[in-house]
C-alpha cells in the first residue's frame, strides 16, 4: 500500500513537471534540459496552487461526468419508448435505426463536450503558467 501511494505521488509530480516543462518549451522556447530544470523549479515553487487547480479540475470533471450521464439517460427515455413500440410491432429495422442513431448522438455529444473541456483545461494551465511566470518576473525586476 505504501508503494502504491508513493508511486501515485511520484506520478503526479512527474506529470506536473512534464506539463510545466512543455510550457517552457512551447511558450518560452527553452531547450529540453533547461526546460526540465525550470519546470521542476516552477512546480516546487507553485506546488500548492498546482494541487488546488488539480482538485478543482477533478471536481469539475466529476460534475461534467454526472451531467453527461444525466443527459444520456434523459435523451434515452424518448428513444426507449420508440424502441419498445418498434419491438412490439416487430419492426426490427426501426429498433436498429433508433439504437444506432442514439448511440451516434451520445458519442458526438460526449466528444463535443470532452473536447471543449479539454481545450479549456489546457488554456487554464497555460494561463496559470504565464500568470505565475510574469508575476515572478515582475518581482525580480523590482528587486
């Protein structure tokens, strides 16, 4: 159990450091080894805020997942009534058409919301990175 928690924590740390390393490479045009060093320093200077943002993202992800589940259940009720009607009338093709239509509709809805959430999440991390980097740079200029 100890090793599981240790590797989970190490995985989170490596994930955050790699996220900030990518930010240094892409946004600040740094070399890979310098970016790893700067990403590590950036993470350990801002570890508490990083964890807070991750917890907020986890809660938002949970709420979005619950919302997607409720939407899929709500959208399935009218279609299930049609499916029941088609099965009672022995109209098997109608059953398959409704089933395929509903499946495609839900998959497209999930993909759309997931891509919007993913883009928003990347923009929040980049904004956090740039805001913290600019605020620390301004403090260095004052000193």
